[in-house]
C-alpha cells in the first residue's frame, strides 16, 4: 500500500512539494490542507493532491507523513493545537528555513511514539503562493535532512527515506545537526539578507539615493537582489533566528572595524590581502555550486 | 579629416573601447599604447587600432583625443610625466571608476588650452586583459560624462561629443558633477563591494565556513558575487576612494546598530518596516534598470 503524504499549507513550498511528489515520486499518495477553498480546488484540478481540505484534522488523519509547510510561526502553533491527533508511528516533518522554533513546539507537544525528522528544502523565490508552485522547484536545490540522533523521536530510517525523496525530486542531499542548523543559516542566508537590505538602504535611500542608483550597475544589482524579497516572510525567518543573526551582525561589525583601520592607514597590502582572502572563499563556494 | 582617438592602455576597458569605436563609430581613427608588444600586435591583427606603440609619446602625438585607460593610479602618474607633450585644443579623458585622483593629477599638470572631460563607462568584468575585450562591452552600460563647468579646461562641446560617442556604443548616457562622482560611486559600488567581501568572509570563512557554504543558496551567491573580483583592481579603486568609502561604512554600521536594537527588542513591526523600506528602494532600482 502506498504511503500518504499530507501537506499542511499549499503555498510555494508545500504546493511545489505536492506537484513534485506526483511527478517524480508517484509511489506516494498526496493530500493537502489549504486555508482557502480556492487553493484546495486548484490543487485538486491540477491533480497534485488526491484529497484537499480546509480542515487540518482531515489531512493529519489521512496521512502517514505530515509535512508542515505553513509560515514557520503558524506551523508551530498549529502543531501544538493538533499534536494530540497524531498516532504512534506517524511522521511529522516541516520545511521551515529556521528550526529552533518549530522543533521547540514539536518537542513540547509530540505524543510518545510519533516520529519527528525535520526537513529544509532550500528552494523558494521572492514570490510566494500556490500560483507560483512548480514541480521543478527542488531541482538542483539543497535538500537538508536534519539529524537529532539523541532524541527518541528522531528515526534513522525515516531520515533515509527523506534522503531518497529529495534525490527523486532532483535535489542535492545534506545532513545537518538540528541544533546547529540555524547558526549555519544565519551566516549564509539570514544575515546576508539583512546586509543586502542595509546596502540597499544606505546606497539607494535618502535624498540622493534615487540619483545615486542611476549610476549603479551589476554589482549593486546582485548585492541587493535578495532585499527585494517578501518583507513579511523574511521578518518571520530573521526574527525566528534572531540570536544567531545578532551574532553574525556582530561579526560583520568586527570586519567593518578592521577595514576602517586598513582604509584610514592607507594599508594597501592589508586591503589587497583582505579582498584576496574573501575572493578565495567565494571561489571555493563557486566550485561547490558547480557540483 | 577624421579625428584620432589614442587609447593609453589596451586592457579590458581600453581594448574594448578600441574595438567598439571601430565597429560602431568608424568616423574615428583609433591608435593605442600597450606596455607589451604582444598586445600591440594582437590589437593590430584585430584591426581595432591603425597604429599601436609601446611608447606613450607616439600615441599622444598622433591623437586628438587621448583616453587614459591604465589602472587609475598609473594613469595619473603617466599623465603627470607626459603632460608637457599635450598641445592646446587636444583633449584628455580617462575611463577610471574613481575621479578624485586622476582629476587631481590632471589639474596639477595640464597645460593651458588643453581640454579635460572625464568619462566613466560603467562596464567591466571580474576578468581583465586584452584577451577579454569585446566591441559590445558598452552595450546597455551606463556611460557617465563628467561635468566640471566652472573649470576652464572643461568643454561643453567635447562633453556633447562624448555623449554621442557613448550612444553610438549602445550605452545609457548620464551626466554627473565631477566632484560628486566618487561619493555616489562609494554608495552604489565601492562600499557594496567591500560589504560583499565581508559577507563572504563572515559566512564562509573560519573553521566551519566551508561546511556552512554547503548550505548556501542563491542569496549568498548573489550577495557575494562581486567579492570574486580582481583583488588588485578593487584595492586600487577602493583605496583611491577611501574617504567616501569610510563614510559609507560608517553609515552601514549605524544601520546595523538600528537592526540590532530591533532584533534585541523583538520589534516585529520595526523589522518588517525596515525590510519593506529596503524592498521599496530595491524595487525602484529594478525599475530603473528596465529603462
């Protein structure tokens, strides 16, 4: 009998996961919850779910694997409300980009025997909603399966199943320790996002900003690209990871101070070394991306 | 009789300008200087110059318009050495991305009657050298013609000629006041470049950096892209504009402090407003780019 995956929230990530499973992992039966009936109707019409409901309960009760794909704060709250509905052997997961809050909610309320293995498919876009979903959203994306081996609710064979699921969807699989995930992401995603917003504000804000931006080119375009992202989504991600983001902002300030000394002292060699070291790091990353 | 444009330095910008003039503004005769005979030979073989020399003097003496396209510090030094060779009515220009240093050298040594109108074609690439040149480097680029109306060496009709030249090469023309240019560029190019290097260093450096970068995605890729640029070229650009860059770094620090307060106080509305304001600025820039 095929397993049923129930997706709570058919936005960009949840809806794309439904489409991707139907297209690339047809051994799963997919059902879904959406708050609005129109989204349920659209998903049914697209045949990316075999059942859709505006009631979370219906989806939990129909599923072997329940994927929380609501905005991160909402997912945690809804899980806490509905945790009592889960049965031993049932699997809870989520696709949130920060893990501290949702896993905290889960560990607070999860019934005995229920399995929790968290997922972070690093896919997305500045534009959300079911209408933006694609079966190919996860192609070539990084698909993180979180490890938490010391926790009795974590299960190695479910983690392996999630590895295989990500592979079928075309993603690159990574395993990351749950407790370290948010710190890593603060460094390579959440703080860079805030810095991008800051650079847009400093370079393009104020009275002369618009005029200055007429002189901006590809560098400014790329450095500030992510600052064009959805403010409400990123507010939730960054605030949900604020302790780690604060650490990164402090580290950025220490680097700025170093560079201010270098510039003030006209330390040509110091500046070139700084830029060359950063380039070495970036070139390593470019190599990583090619794999 | 067609005017002769003499290009001092046939690297990425100078060599591309030679090729672009031959292709799109054939009313000009183009000659060029390169330090190495191989580059002279290559440019002659490509027929983008009618004469090439390893002696700056040859090019100055043959030209109506002399374009300094060496690394910015070198351009200033070479101009000071050769200024006495210029004749009244001859035009000096340059393609440097900062203007304070070169224009300082020019105004110190320029003989009476010689015209100076500076140019900043905002084109380039992380990879330099004659072998990377292209006749289409200036297509859709911003081509800044610098104004300095109060200076007797500045000439309005030459500035207009440069406007037309940029148009022929496919660029968007902007006029900027010479004294304000470097401050503007610090905000939308030089400080963003340094911040990109800092974000690469903080996110991807240190012991766990390589591991963290395995979790990085499109955001990190774009924010850090320019940090992969040539360290020696950017050292020269940034150090040449260090006063303006320092001001921008101070402004970035003030914004980081604001955001640290917002995060520490869990000020959800404050964070969303900050992100939304930055997005508004970035969206304006995206609109600008479409024009």
